[in-house]
C-alpha cells in the first residue's frame, strides 16, 4: 500500500509516519483482495486542534475519514479507526449485494431515486 504524507503547520516526523503506517496495515486484511494499487493520502494540519484526514483510493473504493484532537496520535488513531469502519461497511455491502445475486451497479440503479424509508405515515 502506498502512503503519502502531507504536513501543514506541523513538523514532519518519522515517528508519526511509522505510527500511522502501522495502524493502516490493519486495512490489508479487508482490502487484500483488491488487485489495483492502493493509495492512502494522509493530510495533517495544525490549527487550534490537529486535523488528520485520510483518503483511501483503489479501483473500487474511494473513502475519506477525518478526525480532530489536541493530540496528534489520538487524532491519527481516530481517523484510522473511522476509515477501517468505512471499509468494513463497504465490503459488507458488496458481500450482501453478491449474496442476493445482483452486482452493485444494478443494485444502485434499482434503488436510485427510490424512497427507502420504511416508516408508514398514513
């Protein structure tokens, strides 16, 4: 997995790169079946708080997560945890669509514009 780091208003450290790379290695168990290149863009910005934004790009997935905290490591951990949840959720959707015998594009096309709210308000 290719990881690109972008630091703004904060000193670049090898320790934070290693910490985030170690946390992101957990993604491999969920996206190891992806044969396309896997890129993660890590954008770290310091304002009043430290903002960490992660963008995962593969052929089939385009996911973003972000977190803010006063501690760089806490923000990084939160952003990675959110990204892992998003990847799990996306993979679950793909498995469910495959399980019911339709591909994802057909499923999206069938539900496009449909009101999927099941509350009956008569």
